[in-house]
């Protein structure tokens, strides 16, 4: 049932008509997806994830991305992989349940409506996680959705 509450689609950050990256999020992670240039060996891809910063590029060239993150991440459980010509960066949220409007500060932030929709989806993910025998995929909120981190005592961590 949890897969029913997974992100339906990726958000795209487009600059000057070119897609820079796509991203989505869960209660615990923010995922960034970057299409890699063709004919570049994967061993030349450079990616550094710091608590508040990410840098991506091709070794020997200026970075493609070199930005501060929207919020801090856990570096020990954040990682990157390359699959089917796409760089996938998994950022482990330091604050589980916090809704991110964008992975990168000041770049491609969601509008208030889209941010509210993300917060509603994350709240339903939280309910599903805390009540695995129930299906919340069709649940709806009327009005403003509460913050999934703090609602009814907050998120319980192991």
C-alpha cells in the first residue's frame, strides 16, 4: 500500500528552457535525477554530497551543479548512483517528514499549491507508515494539511 503513496511524478527544474534536474521526495529522502551527457565515461562523473551542499560535474571541468541544499542532510546515509545514463542522488533528510520545496536553495522551488500537495502526500505516507494495516491512498484533507513532523506528537523515530 505504501507504493500507492509514492511520488506520482518527478518535479523538474528548468533553466533557460533546459531541464537541469528532476526530483521527488518521501518522508525520509529527497531524490535528484540528472541526465548525463552521452559519451562521457561514468568514471569521470564527480559528485560530492555534504551536509548542506551538493556538487556535481565531470572531472576536470567546472561543476554542473554547485549549490547549497534547501535543508541539511545526513551525509552518512546519502549516496549517488548511475543507472541507464542518469545520475540519481539520494539525500537522506536530517528532519524526517520535513517538506522540501526544492532540493537546491533558491532554485526551482515549488509554488505554494504544489508544496501543499507534497505536504499532504507526506502526511499520508506518515499515516501509512504508522498504521501499516490501513490503506490511506484515497484519503483527503479538507483545508490546510498539518505538518507531518509535528502533528499528533510528531514522527516517531527508531
